[in-house]
């Protein structure tokens, strides 16, 4: 999200920054400065999530402490907005979203695997059917590094899927039926069993069984997969991936120089030495 926030076509996941960028969308130095502020000093990595990085609740002005609400605040806001009973002129968040739409500036909705799943995604897409999904895959190596640095008393002996949703190989293999397809092809087609069945033979009973756990077949949104472990640790590969993402979104202002400053600072913090 921070890498995309370097584009004039995108908001930053922070209410103050968004208000400014609505008036000055092409102030790239401001954009870079704001996302660099999300990086803590090396000795304060443990405070990263709650004191430094941009999160949904900072964009939607949620000041409560309930963690579930903090992690899905945008969904709650969206559903309230589309009940049709909000006066946009008197609701700061509703007004901000309305102005972003009018400015044709994209904004984010976070969906964290530990607190969401394909059922929750359905609720998002009921509201925003034209959304585009950017999905993180193949992230276990990076996840362990980040968790070790950012989590107090992190227990690395816990199973890799401990705080993940069903969309990971370990969970899939646990619930997998005898006739279910291999994980590789299931992940390749974004957990959409209707698409998978075009390439492998699968019974209707097995398809229906899978749909109890994964409802991605109902998702018609376009999906871009970020290969975390395959690119984060190689600057050239990561930049190619980000350029592809910019092109996929129709962003015409990919700036390798600005991205390099952020990437270098970000990855320097994710070392276990």
C-alpha cells in the first residue's frame, strides 16, 4: 500500500494525508515523506504496528481500542454508508470517500487473513463490485522475519498457519478431502474452484464441499498476486513486480527513484542481524 501511495492516483491510508492530497495529489515529496514516517527506528520495531504504520482505522478516524473493529473498520463504515441514511455533508469520513471518488483517486480497504476470509470479502464486493484486489501470496519467510522483529515474545515454534486464514497450504491440507485438487493449482486460480475445475477433473460433491470453506467462486473482481518471498529480497524483481502492478491499475507515474528510497529503508529494517 505504501508503494502505491507514491502515485498521484492513490490516497494514503491516513486521514490527514488524504485531506492534503485531495488538493495536491502530485506532491510526490510529501508522499515519500509520509510513508518514510511509517518506518520506526531499529530499536522501536516492536512499536511498528500500533504507533508507526498506516492502518485502516487511521484513515477512517476510528479511535476505539477494539482490535476486531480496528481491523475491519472500513467494512463497517462502508455498510453504514450504503444504508443510505448518512448526511454526507455532516459526516467527515463519508465526505472524504465521496471526494476521493469524485477525484478518481483510489483508496484502500484492508483485509487481514487473521480477521477476514472469503465470506468477509463477499461483503466488501457487495458494496464495491468494481474493486480490484491486491493479494499477498508466498509470504512465510518474510512473515517469520517480520513477526520476530515486531511481536513481543513471538513464539516461532507455533505452526506457520497459526494466525492465518484458510487461504494457506497448511490449513487447506488440514481440511482437504480425498478428491480435492492439489494446493498448487488451487492457489494459482485464487481459490476459485469453478476456475480450477476447468483444468482438472473434480466431482460436483467435492466442488460443493470446497465451497463451504472457500467462496472465491463468487468473486468476479480482478486479482493481482504479490509474490512476497519471491520478490521482496531481490530489488530488481520487486521493482518489476511493482511496475506490473502500477500498469495493471492504470497508474502512469511509476517512479523508480522514489520507490528505491523507500524500499531500501524498509528492507534495511527487516534484517535479523
